[in-house]
C-alpha cells in the first residue's frame, strides 16, 4: 500500500502533506527530526491519511492536495473535525 498523509505541527499549526509506502516508519522519521522540511516544526501529529494500491496514484493525489481546489477542500475538512 501507498499512503498520502497530513501532519500538523503542534508548534506553529502548519500542515505538511507527503506520501510514503511505510506510514509508521515515515511518521517516526518526522517525529525524530530526520526529515529536514519538518524538523523545526516538531512536535507533529498525524491528522489524516489515505491509502492507495498504486504509487503513481498516491503521488498524483499528493500533488492535488498540495494545491488548488483539493487543497482548499482538505483544509475545510480538517477544520470541521
């Protein structure tokens, strides 16, 4: 399985969108400060994820969620929680 995931920083409230084939391992790397783009935003919380059978579909979805209408819809959905 391939995952598209959203992390939220407890430090500044910003979100990070990424994709991976091993969600547990990738989240641990984020939490341990091993990912440069999120190391200064720790602590982080996993707030959303989607699963896909094919990597290319997950990558396309990640790209959608990072911009445009899909990004705005994601933000709206996350605020409703």
